[in-house]
């Protein structure tokens, strides 16, 4: 019961936080120099006062600032993200349109990095000081330090241009009209490079964290007790060490999960992946205020949601946390 | 053995058969960058929109690479001797993509009602138009109030796209739901738009010209990263890279590939002309001698050869050599640092720093700004580079918050359409980065520009423009940098891709694939 009240309290706080973020975003976005009407007119290479005035009126930019802010906040309160005048579509539609592609990419990367990160971390900690451990930690350090953008380009050059094994960009083969399983396989093929590239960094982080945490926990008294009980090495590692060592990894995973929506801008750009990160970036360049604000808000909601979820998972992994509060 | 011979014969027969039919069918993949904000060409006229929508919409005329008018929706036309009455006879059997018959009423609606409200650039030409009428369904008559010289050049697709009256009349144009599925008369129909991925167009089977278009379908591919676009071409994902879609240093590598062709043609109508705005109002740039010194200080040939990989031409003044009424009979600014220094000494330049705003259009433009900074610092001008993004650049130039700023503009075939707008004082107004941003005022010239625009006699116009170009080159209101050339890179089996003055913007009507 106490737990439920607490979650409810967290949700209430979350809504307030979200509202504060929405207002802050509004100020931030409008503080950037530039005007969507001039950008749009400018792309046509010609503009006169009439055109700019027409556009500004359509975008609602001719209204006083506080009126624009109030319109925005009251729209957000009714879960209306507004309309993108640049793209001629409701912002919610634009986001929902891009959401599947982004989630597919970021969730795959999430799963890849978490699975391999933890598995390799456990493996490295079991072989601490040996050559295989050194090799693993060296690679982890390398992936950790490599800029994502560069890694992505290299992956394309090697696997797509030189070897020709995998498509270098895009979401699926354009115009191939695959359906059913063929389409799934086609999308999977396109997914491998971007998901692997995006997952590399966090995989390295998880691996290093798991390894360090495992080593720390393995020095503790209860592990010695378990050994004294005569339990086998793998059982000790899985049931006693890993379970205690995993908490910092869960914290980090919660952070990464918060980026599921907005954290793939670079990957999506290099691999021409039609996701939300690119929508945000392009809208930013065009000062498409409503769309930027919409993406920011949805991303913020994701971060808050995963923070709460992380707390819940803490309790599951370590029941003492719930008991204490 | 007999069997083998028989198969050989069959294969040969099949090959002969395909050789005859080689011209029709096939699919083309073209890069479009950036993704267009919309495809309704009457509402949005930016480059990417026109690239795609130029296959969907048409205007009355097309222009060949010598800028001579050719039939499009109009099959013939006459101009009265006084240059005031333009009569167009329309093609027979033209249908909109939804099956409705096209008529002269659509032209009148487009030019007189729709575009007057939505199209800033056309609006400035339409002020010379007294009336637009349709005496019958096949004829449109434009009557002018003055013999506006370049009038025959305004019937290009991006300048006057003909839009369907039956869909737009009496509606809120900008919010008409039909904008999402554009209906035109052109050789290709809109099929699908996967936002962030591609736009798909299919052949218009009912096109009014027999046997056209040849291609079955076209995919415009959205690939946001310049390096990825080059890779897409290398791996065969796309067949055509329109001008400017890859960074310059990738161009030699791509064009050296086997079976790859490139052409600099197809930009004659636009004639993109690059210059730096020099703020004529304040700071050192307000002094004519300083501006001349800038011209002498810059090594424009070097930039053309190194930054632009040899593409383009060093301009002599405000008018591109591709545009009508160009003359090179003006003062030529050679690279002459000594002369630049002398001019700076004469004006007593005190080393006051000058802000330079590069155009945020990618690496090439960054390097260009660095080259200019180096040239100018060689003669003692102190440059501070002011970096920003596209929206910030728009804002700063439109609000005159700069000393020197890179830009390039299109010329649309005629000085009265694309050149005078940068130099006449009546076009000084805050809020737009595409007018007389530098604040150049020369009243004597203003009168000459106005007069030259409405001379019925082309040779009199030519004389007037020579006179104008001489004066303006001496004044250096802006620092002319380069006549840009954006090579179109394509696989050599794509034939007749670039045949007009706007290149692939309307080239797919005639394009075909060699098999």
C-alpha cells in the first residue's frame, strides 16, 4: 500500500515536472535566433512583406508572446501537441509516424548493449587479470572512446561499401514491396548496422560497470560464506554476486532507456533511418516550433517514465529498498 | 548442337526485341536533399519541392539550355508587336491526374487568383499584367500595362505552376487537404510519401504527349547525411545525384567511377550567383574603396579551383554569364593584393575588425569563408567569423546584423527577374534576406533599372544593361564571388536526363533508361 501511494506521489510530481519542462522548452526554443516564416520563405529564394506576414499569421507568430505561451500550455494540458505548419500535419501524427522506426532501433540497441554488456562484463570479471580479460576491457575502452558518428561511417564503409554484406542506410528496401516474413527479414538486415553502432557505446559502459561491480561484490563476506557452503563458481556468480552487482547497471540502463526517443539523432542521420531524432533535428533547423516542442515533451515524458520504472525495478532486484522507505 | 543454336537464336531475337523497346520502362532513384516541406508547388517553391513537384506540375512553357521558350502546356504562342499582348494556345486532351479535363480556366485561376496570393516572386512580375483572360477553353491571353521585357521567361514551372481550379477554388489554399496528394498535369503522378525515407511517383498513363514519359516510376530518396548520399550512389542504391547533393570533394571520386557521367548543364535558368553582402550602411564596408579592396584582395580563381574543385566561373559583376544581357565590358577585378592595400591606405582603414557570416550550407561553404578570411587578412583586414545555423543566418541577414555575409541567389534568366531586386533602393526592407540586404542606394541606377525592364526593343534593353553593369561593378555594392556550378552526377545509362534550362527539375518527362 505504501508503495502504491509512493508511486502515485511520483506520478503527480512527474506531471508537474513535465509541465515545467514544457514551459521551459517553450522559452528555450523561442530564444533561439530565427523565425520559421523567414526560413520557409527563404527556401523559396524570394520573399516580400506580404508573404512573411501571411506565414507569421498562419503560424500564430503575430500573437503576443504570452498569448502564444498560454495557447501552447493549454494545448499541452489537453494533450494536444499542436500542428506543424511546415509539414502540414498534426505534430502527434508526425511523431507517431516516426515512433515505430525509432523504437525499433533504440530498443534493439538497448537489448544488444544490455545483453552483451552484462554477459561480457561477467565473463571478464570471472577471468580477471587473464589475457582474455585484458582483450575484452581494451575493446570496451575503444568502443567507449570512439565517436558514434565515426564508428557509424566506418561500419558503412566496411560492411556496406567494401564487403557489400549489409545495406548501408534506410529502413527497408525502397520499392521492393516485400510483405510478411520477407519484409521482416529485409528490415532486420537494415537494422543490424545502425543498432549495433548505436549499441556499442552503452555496451562498453555496461561491460565495464558490470565487471567492476562484480569484482567489488565478490570480495564481500557473504560470497566467502557461499563458497564455504560449497556452492559452485557459476552459481555463486549468478545468484549471489551478479544480483548484488547489477544495481548500478540498472541505474545506467534507466538513463539509456530515457534516451529511447531522442537519443539516436546521429545514428538516424548517418543511416538515413526515418526516426524521431531526425524529425527533431530537421525541425530545429527549420524552427518548426510546434514539432520541436512536441518531440521534446515526448522525450521528457519518456525520461520521467523510465526513472519511475527504474525505481520499481530496484525494488524487485533488492527488496530491502522498498522496506526501508 | 542444334539445341544450342536454337537457344542462341532465341536469345539474339530477345535482345533485338528489347533493343527496340529499350526506351520505355524502368525505375529511377534520385536523391532529394533536404526533404521537402511539402509538394504543392503553388505554395512552396524551394529547391527540393521543385525537384519532385516539377514532375507533377507544369507551366505553359519550358526553356532549353539557351533559355529559348519551348512548348509545355501551351503548344504555341504569339506576342504582339508592342510587346503588350501574349496569346497562348493550349495543348489538346490534357487531363488533371484525377481525370478532370484541364482548360484555360485553370490557367487564369492559377495566375490571376491562386499564385497572386501565394507566390511572392511571381507577384512582383504580375504587377505588369493588366488582365488575364480565357476567350475559349484552349486560349489564354495576358495583356500587360507595360512591355515588361522578361515576361516570356516567367512561364517556368517553379515560377508559374498551373494548379487545378476544381480543387482549390474558394478553399483555404494553405490548409487544403489535397496538398498532401498533389494533383497536376505533369508526366508523373504522386503515389506515396514515406516521410523520412522516400517519395514515390508513377508514370501518368494519360499524359497528353504520345509515348511520354518513358520511365515507369521514380523514387526520390531522402538521405540526410552527405557522406551517406555518396555511398548510396557508389553502392548503386541511387542513380542520380542532383547538383549540390554531395560535398565537392566527393565529386571527382564519384565521376571517376565506371559508367558514371556528369553534367554542369541544367542550371542556366537559375544561374546561381554567389556573393558576399557588404553592409553599405555602416562600418568599413560602407566605404566604396574598402569594398573595392575586398574585390582585389580575393583570389577567386583559387577558390574556384580548390574549394569548388574547378566547377563554376569567376563572375565579372552582378549578371551571370548564363543570364540574358550579360556583358564582360566592365572593370575586371583581378587578384591584386597590392592594389587592395593601396585602396585601404587611401581610405585610412584602421584595422577595425569586420564580422563575416558564412552560409551554413555544409563544409564547402565553411572552407570558402576560411579562404576569404585568409585573403583579406593578407591585405590587413581583420576578420571575425560569425558562425550560425540556417535560421540564424536568415535572421542576421534579414535584420542587417552583419558586416559581410555569404549568400547566393538565382537569376531566372533575366536581369529584371533575378538581378535588379538586389540593387534597387525600393527593395530595401528589413525582414527578408533576399532583397537589397546590403542597403545600396544609387538613384540614377534605379531609374535605369526601371526603364530597362519595360523596353520593348531587346537591343535597347541590351544597351541599358551594359550601362548598368559598368556602373554597378565600379560601386561594388556586394562582392561577387562565383557563378556556381552544381554538377548533376548520374549513371550513363540514364539518357536525356538534362535537356532544359532547369535540368532534372523538369527533365524526367523525356528521360529514359538504356538497357
